[in-house]
């Protein structure tokens, strides 16, 4: 029998705020990113706001092991306190029912691995970074888990692991998650943006606040 999975977005769903923004600020505070470098990067994004999800040049040239170490520190110090207790209870409820757990996020995989471990989640699908000679190149490796890509990546996970998406659950906060919601059997809008809230009401999707 195919397995039921509960899919959770992370930013603004399980975690209050945006994890990669917290990490960017953490790197500045720790001195790995110098202020002029950080301001130059932010200035470039201000000129090209659509690139903010794809552009990881702030990590270009940084040592992989050092960044991973700091990502864990950032999770412990800045992200873990923002994890929703209501969201955690929801995860545990699904686990008690025998459901698999998948975290599906556009944030960085190296930043969310501690959350996966903490929750005992079966899978983490997040942004992977290209690396060479032990350093990050500033480029994304593979599909960026956002919008339609989230659905494509989930369908691949389902194909490999025999998941029953028609009986599964998905929790997300953004209109970009609606691509996923239209395919999953039990979509739930969590802390929804106004556009997702409108879609949820139109499609009679449950709305919850973590």
C-alpha cells in the first residue's frame, strides 16, 4: 500500500520568518561577510528583485565546511527559537498516525538539515548549492524548490518512494504553494499570504495559524 506523506513548507509555516535572511545576517555578524560586500550584494538584488531567490553569490568562494558549521550555529541560535510549537505538534500528530514527513522549502538545504534531524523528518527537499574544490560557487545545483519546481520535485520523490499524494497533506503559506495544493489530496494554508488566503477560500482549503 502506498504511503501517506505530510509535506511542510518551512519559512513562515514551521518557522516564523525567513531562514536564509536570518543566515545572511548571521554571516555578517560573524564577519564571514564584510559589510561592503553585503551591501553590494543587497544593492544588486534591489536592482533585480526577481533574482533574489536564485542569486547565491554572497556564498561564492566561501569554504563549504565553514559555512555548514556556521549554518548549524545559526540554526541553534537564531532559527530554532522561531520554530512554531503548534507546527511541531502538527508534525508529531502526523507521525503518530504513521505518516511520513517531508520538508519542502526554497531555503538552503544546509540550513534546514538540523531541522530535519530535530523533527525526524523522512526527507528534506531544499536548495542545493554547487561547490568545487571545497568552496561554494554561488550557483544553485539542480532545481530550485519554488513554485512549479516544488511539485516536480515532490512527484519525483513520490515516484521513487511510492507515496500516495491523493491521500497526503501539504502545509504552506505562499501563493507559490498553490501549484502543490492543486495536486495534493489535503492542502492546508498556514499563516497564508493574502493571495493564498483568497485561493484557499475559493477552493475551500482549510486555513490554520501556527
